[in-house]
C-alpha cells in the first residue's frame, strides 16, 4: 500500500514537473508552438511512430531539464534561445522516409533546410541559428559554437536514441 502511494506520488511529481516545463516552453515560444507549420510537422514521421513535432517538443523539454541541472552547478544559458532553437532544430517540413531526390542525404543536409525554413518565419538570433545548423554534429563537421547549441545537440541524441529503442522494443514485443 505504502509502495503504491509513493509510486503515485512519484507520478504526480513527474506530471507537475512536465507541466512546469511546458509552461516555460509556452512562455518562450508560444508563437512557434501555435504556428501552422510547426503543427503540420505532427504529420511528418521522425523515428517510427514519433512525429517531428513530438520529437521537437521532447528535445526542447530535455534541453530545459539539462539547463536546470547546469544552473544548479552555477552554469547559465539563455532559456528563450535554447527553447526556440530546440523547437526549430528539425524544421525541415517533409517526411524524410518518403523517397524523393530533394530529401537525399537527409542527415547531412536537413539542418540547412531547417534553418532556411525557420528564417522565412522568424527573426533568429545567432545562437538560435547555431543550434539549428550544428545539432547533427559529429555527422556534420562543424561542432556547436555556444552552450545552448551543445545542450540541444546532446538532448537530440538522447531523445533520438530513446525514441528508437522504445519503438524497437514495441516492434519486438
Ligand atoms: Fe535533426
Ligand atoms: Fe532532432
């Protein structure tokens, strides 16, 4: 009984933490979250059953969590740029699983496509541009050049791995 309660408490705490992160995200990037193209990315597949929109939300959430951990160590980074860059890091706006010559070598070229698309709709800071353009390092040669871009690069790798493993497990089941 006691164990059940503590599990429930744990779940409630996690749900509350998630709500707080989502609030932070909305306060930094409500315009992106409500935009037609960002919403449209829910129809594009990223890993298995995870859409590009869900993946981008998870990367932004994970980046905020890393930021909080770094803050406890006295290391600061810019929250607004971190969130906006994370939400737009895969703003390539197509399904890369669909065979098309414009999607060739997706892994190498989609950061540039995402940046070009994002710049059509938003005025981006240098940090935000760096986050989008460098997030595929080390597949692409230039490493991130600011703390925020390093955080999103790490969060993206972590979330991608988690999405892939989770889906493999479901497929194997
Ligand atoms: Fe990407
Ligand atoms: Fe990504």
